[in-house]
C-alpha cells in the first residue's frame, strides 16, 4: 500500500484543542438538544463537544466507507433513533452532527439525507467535502491523508523536505 504524498499527523493534544475550538465556534450557532456522532471517527470529537456545550443526548449514525486507508462501498450500518430525529420538530432541527473529517462528502451526504435540517460540524475538512458541512476548524488539501491519534503510535516523522540539512 502506497502512502499519500502528503500526510498530516494529528496528536491527541492537537486533536483535543481543535475539537474544543469546534465547540467554541458552535456555542452560539443554535440551541442543540442532541449530538449525532458519525462513527467511528466522530465519537471522540462528539464527546468533547458534548462536554463543552453541556449536551447529554448523544446518538450515533454508523457509516462504513473505508477499509483502513482504502475506500470501500458506502454502507449505512445504523441510522439515528426516531426520538433524536424528531427533536426540535423533526428532520434533525435540534441536532448537531459531529464527525472528525469531511473528505469527499460522500459520508456527509448519506448522513444529511437522514437529518436534512441538522447542523453538520467537522474538525477537519477537505475541499471536495467542505460544501456538505456547516462548520469546521481546519481545512487540508484533498491529497492529504490525516493520521488521527487513535490510528497511530509515537514514531519518528520524516521531515517535509529531506534535502535540507
């Protein structure tokens, strides 16, 4: 398996800081009664945002689109509970959807179809998927692979330019 040309390693400290920044940005967006975390990547930022915003109802939507670093067929494994979708008058009006990353927007499109009126927030966004989300913190180029802290261990990192001494 060939690694992407560009990589963006994210430490636990950096991810926590960025997820808290997302919560700050969302604090005045609208009153949210529940969070829907897009599993699995959205679980960690959803917990941080829920803590920061005082949201107690946390639901999951389970979508599979990757097998390690390779795209696979998009599968909706679990939708949101009807009670959560109905909050705020239905269609997810009082729901905050949280994910770690929007890449091509395919996963976001599936989740948006389930909760068309929800506010969608991600920590990181790539250009192809950015139009699918309402709020994000950091944009990275489409050809960059983000290595999240739960996917990595501490190891030596090659310099961006190895020819400079």
